[in-house]
C-alpha cells in the first residue's frame, strides 16, 4: 500500500468534508482525490523516477506528492528562493523527468532545461508505489555551502505523521493554517501532511505574510499553526497584532533551533500555548516535541522524544533513530556514511542538554560551539539575552579567533529603526545574566543578517562577512 490510501479512504468515508482551502476556494476530500487521480494519469513516469516542483504553496504540489506515492515515483520540491544556477545544480544531481511550476516561476522553469509537466491524461499507469519506496528528495536548506538531498521513504513520512499526531493531539476536527513553505519539511511535514492523513482541514497560504496570517486566524479560526522565530517576530510586530483575536489557536508550534524566550512569552501573554518541534530535514522532521500541556511550564524547551523514535545525547550531540529517519543522501554515499551509524542513528550535529525531568533544551550546532579559554559558550544563550532587548531587531552570535582566549564570542546586531544603541549598551545587557567568560568580546552592527529560506541565520556566511 502507499501513502495516498489515506486520502482515498477519507474521500470514501467523508467525501464532502473540506480537505483544503486555498485562495478562497475549498476542496473537499473527494475533489482532492480526483485531482490526485488526474495527476497520477498525467505524470507518465515510472517507479523511481523524479518529478520536480517549483512554486509557492499550492494544492497541486500536494496532489503531485500523493500521485508520486501511487506510482512509486519521487517528488523533489525546489526552494523557490534559490537562483537559477542553484536550481540547475540540484536538477543535475537528481535528474527529474518532469518539472511542474506555478505561473510565477514559468520563466525560471524554462531556463532549467527540464521537460515541463502538464495535466493531460496519458492513460492508466501502473500503480507500483509502496510504503518502502522513496517519496521525497528534500535538499537541505543551505546553512552550509553544499546542499544535500535527503531521501525520505513513504514510510518515513507516515511515521513522521504519527509523531506529529501525538505532538499536536491532532484530530479530525482540527483546522491547520499553513503559511511556511512546503518545499521544506517544516512546512510540509510538521502539520500539513499529518493533518490530511488524519482527515483534518488545511488552509494553505501561498507564502507567509504576517498580515495575511493574522487575518486568517481571525476570520477562519484555525486550531493549529506553525511559525519559526523569524515569522513569530513578524506577526508580533504587525500593526494588527494587538487587536487580533487568537483564542481559536489550541496550540501554536515553533522550532528551527533555539527560540528566543521573548517571542514565546508574547504569545503566552495572549493565552496561546507555544509548543516546540525539534528535528531536521533528515528526520522528516519530528524528533522531539513539547506538548500543549507542558508549553507554558517549559517555555523554550524542545520537549521529549517523539512517540515513534529514539533520541539520545552522545557527548552533547543529539542522535535520532527511528522509521522517520531518512534512507540517506541522494548520490552521496560518503555523506550518508558520515551521518548515519551502522545501527541506524542519525548524527544531527546539534547540541542539547537534558534537564532533571527529561526535557531537551537545544544549545546550538556543534560547529557553532565557542570554546573560549577552555570553557564552552553556547551562542543560543547569548542570543536569548539579545532577543530580550527592545532596541534590537535581531542578532546572532558566532565565534571568532582570539589571541588570548583561542576563541571569543562576537555578537552581530541589527538595531531597530531609529534605535540609539552602542557597543557599551549591548555589553551591559549581559551583566548579571551570564557568567563573565560567556560575554561577547566584540559587537558588530549590521543592516541585516544572512538567512536561509526559513529565516535561519547562515552563520557560515556571517563569519565570511566578519
């Protein structure tokens, strides 16, 4: 059996129930299933062949995903923020048969030299897909120079959905508001696909815009949504934030490494519990989860291991094992061997600590750890202090070479518009908050921070800048 069976069965059991809402149009489960059937007949690809998608969030991308599952084919969602040269490098790596795109990216698609996909019925295909087949190649979001394609099997997506259902207490009567990009496992797999597999309803926004997100929360009354720190900050800073009725949200989830406490507290003050999901592209991504009942008692924690995977710390590094973990990297046996142990553990490269109740707290990337005078300095601790300052729009901390200490922390700060803030004022923020050896030795002010598609700071680029 393949992953599309869930949509087929919901179309049978609840044909008139709304599955998707997109730009004021509603698709019932039976209508969505018919679109999947058309996509299945239109693709004309064989088991194992790849199909690429380049575009904003759209129901057709999800229909192509389920059609690929029926055929045993593989969908490659492309990050639409990348340049044509970057797309071309990815396509050379995964060699798709077809490229589907939405109207906004037709010009870019023509430059890529891949056969354009269409929706013409090519006849009944062989439905060869099964749970053990590869389904997704998701290229890592690029915090390092070379993106790698993590291969997720259908079963990984399914078991990840089970992890998500537990993390959200996801039910048929839930309504998910999706604004994060579906080309990333966060936007696709934390809530969107799990909601459809659970028979819930999804409102899909083409792309994130804080005013649109607030409007849909007020007007459509979703019960669940997902935002990363950059989008949390954008929502809180929007003019409509103060007057928006957020009471419909049973849980707002976040993630993408350590989340500044000030962002979480702003939603808690409005009565919205903020949970947290930790994981990576390679774990599909749900590896740990902070549940709703713990959200206000443990703000900022990444929670405990997800229901259907194992998590442990090895010298402070998070390792994950379970059916949700990737099969490996596409065309990269060396990287696969470096990331996966023979026993199936995925080495995340992320650092964490566990408190006395068993809750995980993310401390940052192992490569970002600063060792200053023999002491470990975790950038996340300093970044949380900086996030609490009302004069700072955003900030990041990286390690720089230091003749005396070996390494020292450097805080890179973006001031809010019109803010008067100098180095002395920034250094004063750390007094009585953190041990002296953790304080930054250098403060640099910039106009913006280099970021990837989900708003995560690219610290490798930041170090080059410095």
